[in-house]
C-alpha cells in the first residue's frame, strides 16, 4: 500500500482531553481517527500524539493533511467532499 486510504471526507471535531493518542495514518482503522492496529503489514505506522490540555481539535480522516494528525482542509480537494 503506497498511499493511505481516505477513511472520511470530513474531520472529526471534538474536545480532546489530556492524554496520549495514536492517530491512524493508514486509513484502515475501524476506530477512526485512532489506530486499531489494522496497519500491520501495510508499511504505515500510527502517529503518537500527546494532548497536554483540554482543547478543541479537528482530527484528519482523509489522511491527506500536511499537518498530521490535524485537519488542514486537504479533504476539500477530494471528490465527494
């Protein structure tokens, strides 16, 4: 797998609580936007993310962002957006 699968065409917006997260970079996880281990054997790795304080976030689901794990609007370039 050369490119990640788009898991969605919109970000998942939420208030993230402080803690450690593992963002799905391959797009195969059934627990988007977080890793469930589905990347094994794909050449992709999850991206560790530490949130230090409660804050609003927009997790990328299209996997095309230039600012992983957060949405930068790249999904607007995909068809069906």
